[in-house]
C-alpha cells in the first residue's frame, strides 16, 4: 500500500475516534521506529506506555515465535502452563495475591470495580480522584475524574465519588457507610503526570485499614518498571489490596490483569466474572518473557540511572528556557509542563525525528523505553531544546 492509500482506507473504513498524527510506521527496533518512507524516529513515547521494553524486543519475539507454533489459544475452562507460570511470576514481583486475566486496562479496572462490589456485600461506592484516568468502558469511565471523557455518554454507572487528588481531608469527608474502596493512579498519566504524595498514599492505606475499604492502585501506566521499580506502589512503602495492570505487560500483545490480595481473592467464584481471551497461552507466554527481561536486562537499574540523567537535563532546560514551567514525575514517567500549548512542540519534534506526547494541553509526556541510553537521551534533548528555543523567539 502507498501512503495515500493507507490514509484513504482509514478515512473511508475506520471509525474516526482517534486524533491522528499523519505518520505510517512499518518497522520498530528498541527505541527506534521507521516510517513508510524509511525515515527513522527516536521514540520517546513508545506505544502510549506499552513499549517499556522498546519495539520488538528479541525475547518478546522469541516468546511469540515459540508459543505460536505450539498453542495460541485455549479457553479458561481448561488449564495451560504459560498462565500458571505468569501468575506465579506476577506474584513473585508484587505481593501474595491471585490474578484475574483479561485484555486491557479498562477491563482490568472493570474487574476491580466488580470485585469491590462483591467484596462490599451492599457497600459499593468507590472514591476516585480529579484528573484520573481509568479507561473508556462505562464503569471505568465513571471512575475517571475528567469530564471531557464522559461528555455525551450519560447515564454512567453510579457509585463513584470524585475528590481532589492529594487531599486526604477531601477523602475523609467523602466517606459514607456505602463506601467500599479508594481507587487511584500514583502518577496520573493522562491527567498531566501528577505525582501522589507519600503522606497522602500512606494516609489512604490507613483509612482503608481502619474502615475495611479496598485500596485499588491502577498501575496500568505506572507498572512494569516504568517508574524505576517494578510497581509504582513500591515507592510508597504500602501494599495495595488490588493492582490493575495492562499496557507494557504483554510487550505489545494485549493483556490486562487484576491482582488481588490472596486472603480475599476467592470472593469471585466460578461464573461470576470472565473474559474469553483473558490470559491466552500466546499472550501469557509473551508477558512472562517481558517480566523476565526486566530482571535479566537490569532494566529497573537502567531506568533509575537514566531517570536521574534525564531529570537533570530537563531541570537544566527549565532553568534556561522560559517556556518550561515545571518538570515532574517518577523514574521514566516524566511530565514537562509548558507555558504554551504542547501539540505544536510535539509536532515540531516529530518533524525532527523525535516522538513525544502531549497530555492535558500543555504537558509533554516523556516515557522512553526502560533500556534507553544516555546517547539517545542526548539526542532527544538536543531536538527538544532546539524546538523550545525556536518557540521562545
Ligand atoms: C492509568 C490508566 N488506566 C487505565 C487505562 C485504560 O487502558 P486501556 O486503554 O488498555 O483500556 C489507561 C490508558 O491509558 C491508563 O493510563
């Protein structure tokens, strides 16, 4: 297909629910992508949070190849080895728990919401936060604390109370007898890279313990090494009751997981919740390779070291460039808040071969692969600096 044929087919045949950048990619490797014309791009936002291992990691490709020739799919009324192994690995990396497998972040959050309602035995309300994002299915959307995503889709399921982020008093005053859980991202991704404060999160854990509420941490974007630890909650010295995972877990294949504390996990009995494709052999074998590669390639160590380097470069840029208002984030999940709209900065960087993202209007979102090198950071920073300087004039 030629470039214009691709655009034409999208225009005629695909529901236009995404705003799109006019680039057609045909190949990826590590931190790089190539478009249909052969132009090379340094990808500092690989896969919208999916590409923690970069594009086409050799271990991911090997796992797909191995499994695809043995068994691609088996339904969940039977057993298979990759699912058993992956569940064990997820728990080794997190806390004593059991896993429910599904296919996406929204679906993992739906599972957590349904789980909470079963757990609540009549209590059903979940406290959520302004600027949060939990997905596009109706309950996940109702949990999302951003009106712009909800407009036009009423009526949304009831049972969510949205309060200010990082405000423990607001949480306390939202609690009622029917409250069953508190649900949050520790770094709000779509909401503009807003970091939860340590005292706040510890305060939430205390409230949940005292009132017998579930603490649900949405690790869909922050998980799988993104913040320099396997899971972001590890930075906070707490153990959640539930974490939800997706995005980077499958190395590019669709997977979602709800990981729930073992003592309460059997509340969802046979027939209460299901997902046909959830945890298939192909996907779980690949996810297992992702989990192992993070250990074997020492990606958490690299992410932490490269995070320090990238933050130091960005903070220097902030001191020198009036357009940069704030730099924030954890690990390699970084937001650069600008004094101008971010969309055209992202576009200009793409023209110069560096892919970034802009969220919340004016926050550049920088989330390179965990194996990113100093050289790649220098290259991306060189482009970003020159684009911002150009916009200062
Ligand atoms: C924190 C968080 N939760 C949930 C979701 C929804 O995930 P999915 O698009 O896989 O349904 C996202 C997607 O961006 C997310 O960032």
